[in-house]
């Protein structure tokens, strides 16, 4: 069981780092909202994967939050109420990373993405034992 705790904790630690990066990018003197939103999506993706690992639910190596939610909901039905927020973060996986795509994201949108990511993060942490939580 220790290996599972370690693996879940590793995924959650990476997710936390994404949340921290998003906060920094939004609040620095020269904010970078598009990449902050990317990190919000990444945080949720990694947290969902940690939950799946805890429940021994196999998943493909994908970035689709809808797919991950489809796998998570049977083992964590309480996440259903956050599905809209999860799916709202989905476009940030790719669209903000390349020229010509969503580049001009306003501060309010980035702050909303961070708020959603933090809410989802907290909901997932509540579903996992304390021993699996990262040291933050």
C-alpha cells in the first residue's frame, strides 16, 4: 500500500506545483494569464489521475478532462457537481499553448480558472486519505 500512497502523493505534488505556478503567473508584475490557465488545467488533470490511481482505475495517457471525469465519477460521485468547472478548464490543455490560438485571456478569466482548479483540488483531497496528501 505504501507504493500507492507514494504514487498518489507524487501526482498530487505535481498538481500542487501547477496550482502554485498558476498563482505566481497571475499575480506577478507582468502576468501571463494564458499559461496560468494551462497550469490550472494541468493541476486538475493530475489530481484526477491521482484519484484514479488511488482507486486502481486504469486510464489512458490522455489530457482529456471529460474522459478522466467519466472514469472518476463512478468511484467519486461527489465530483459530478464539479463537472462543469472541470470541463471549462479543458480548452486550456492545448489552445493556449500555440500561436494563433487563445492568447488574450483577461485577468478575470484566469482568476476564475484558478478558483475552479483550487476548488476541484480541494474536493479531490477530501476524497483521499491524509497519508496520500503532498507535503506543502
